C-alpha cells in the first residue's frame, strides 16, 4: 500500500474527520513515452473518464480548496482586473475565461499563467477542460519550479487536436496529460500557445500529485479584510450578499462589508460585518453572521452561520505575504454535478488587528458560544483546526485551542453526551480510510478524557467514507476537501 500521501488538517463538527490523507492505491501513471489520454467530448463522457482516471487517488494541488493561489503574469501576488479569471480557472468556473496573449514568441502568441502551491509537491499528471471553440490553444505546456519567476522546467506538453479548435460547439473537451517526469516544485506555469488566436479560452485546470510534506500552518489569519472583487452565480442569497455586496448609509457615513478573523493556534473565529474606519478607529454598524473554523496549512476552513439561521461551508486561502486572500463558498452539490464554488471573493487585508465581532451595544460571542449555537440548531458542530501529523493519528500541538473549547463546552453542559466521528474523502481504500478515521476519533477522545471529561460521555466513531458529509460527484475537489474532517455530534 502506498503510504506517500497527504494528511490534510482536520475539521470538527463534533464528528471527527479523518482527513483525506489516506493510503491511496493508485493505478500506474502513464510512461513518459505514452501518448496523452484522448479527448473526451460531452459532459457525461468527461465525467465518466474523470472518475476512472489514474489521478483519482491523487490530490489536485493547484485547487484553492487545497491551498493553491494564482499569481499574475509576472509571477507576483498582486491582483488586477484580469486575475479574477485566473481564480475562476483554478475552480470550476461557469464561464470559459478568455486570456489575452501577453507576448509573441516567434510565430506563436503566448500566455503564461502562474500558480503557487501550499507546499512543494510532486505532480504526476495535468488536466485541462473547456468548451470546444476556436479559442482553444494549439499547444499547452506545463512547467514546475521551486521559484515563482525562474527555473521552470517543462514536464508535460500537449498538442490539441485540430477538431477541437475549428468551430464553436456546445460540447466539451477534456484532456489528461501525464507528466513526462516527476519533478518536485512549489510553482506551476501553464503556457498557452497558438499562431492564430488573439486570445485563449480555457475553463478548468488541474494538477494531480502529492505534497512532499504537509503545508506549514499559517498563524497570521487575524485581521480585517475588505472585498475587492467577486464572481458569483445566479441564486445569490441575502446571506451571500452580506459578505460581499451589502453597504449601508447611516449618520452620513458609508458602511461596507468586512470580514474579521481572530486566530489562536489552529482555531480561527470570525464574523462578517458592516463597518467603517474613522480616524484609525473602527465602528461596527451590524454583525451579519459568524465564521467558525480552523487553520489548515494556508487555509481557513469554516462554517458560516448567518443571522437568518442559514449555514454554509467555505474556505479562505491566504497569500504568502498575507496581503490578499481568496474566499470560496461551497454550494449545495447535486448528483452528477462537478462544479464546486458558489461564489468567490478576492479579499485584501486592511488591518492586521481584528475588531470585535459585535456592535457597541452587543456582547461578542466566544468560540464556545458559537459551538453551543451550532449544536442547538443542528445537533453538531464542525471542529476545524484539529490537525494530525502526516499519515498519523497523533494530534498536532495547534489542535489544543479547539479541543480546549470543546472541554469548556462539555463542562458547561454536564448532561450532554457526544460522538466524535471521523470522516474521510473518497480517495484510498475503504479499509485504510476506516482504520484512520477510527484512530483519529480515538485520539480526540483521549485528549478530552485527559482534560477531565468522563469517558462515559464520549464515543469515538470512524466513518471512513461510508457516510460522506457532502456528496462527492465527478472530480469535485471542494467536496472532497470538506469531507476530510472531524465532527462533534450531541447524542
């Protein structure tokens, strides 16, 4: 059994999520001389191929749900109007973004797209998808480097068949391209080439591999963030708008949406508010909702609880220098649906000091308060920020902040009993997933009993992938990532 795998950081719902770092039995990667998989037309066929390809047991390391972060044309981390399309090309975009060439190389027009991974990774294959039309590039090249601007080494190329580039058609193309050699790197360059087109169309981009080591924990999520750009689907609710598009005039002042985060070790607690800054001091007009979660590498995974009672899962990816962040919400997954993000925001940090998640007339909620509210409403709570060593059931030190609040919750409600349930995603064998989920759930129980909670009040339950928290369809990386978690459930 192949033990080289990622052990993502766990989230809790008072069900303990046994992360997706299980031992995955992969089919052999194509040899360097083997031709790429043939293109597959039609969404149904593409979905079928995606579920049976060799990359199923690998991680899409470029996905925002695994910490991928887009860079601009120069390999830098600043954002302009064009960069939102790059974000959408990482995620499952609804429209096919169009990329203008940024240079002429001989007879070819060229466009370079750069992505930074959460940690160095060894990539085994790439995948591109989109709508068949004349904007599809003639050639696609993939390169990997340890540096954002230099040292890129081409590891795969693909010449797109002419029939996918000559007419506008409603069906899709889907190309899987094996890496000719396995090279470890932190940065990926995707190059689009064509002698004819004035611009390029590409809808999806995946890079399947494994991190060489778990991404390091970010400890600088605390601060105030302002929405800079957003891309949203139809069906946006009032709760969604409150996070990115709701402003209000009051007393002659304009109040705009801001996201506030406060981090303590692996625990991240926050809210989204209407607020304004006056002379260096912040004034919160209203608290629209709460964010409860935890840090996982350079990610903040959370549950959003809006003031209307609705809940939704999401993730914020922090840029390396911490000035920008990407937020993507996980919409409801339907059978046969490969799409993931419901909407996506580009955030900029406007203050490194968080403001209270309350108005002057309110009391700020503690993480324990948020856990209690979630249990009162749904009977369970996600415990993000409970992390384990790589391929192990050993709790990492940053997990203590979340688990200590679980202890406080249990002590304040002595009549409550809980199930700690471990969950995994669909990668790997059922037997390995089940064993890992059980061992991790048991580790959490040992922590809680060691802190004085009676063992008779706790039950450890491993679910492997037998009861996914979110349905996984196609190659939906968002659902897989959210299923790697621990839940706490009131019995």
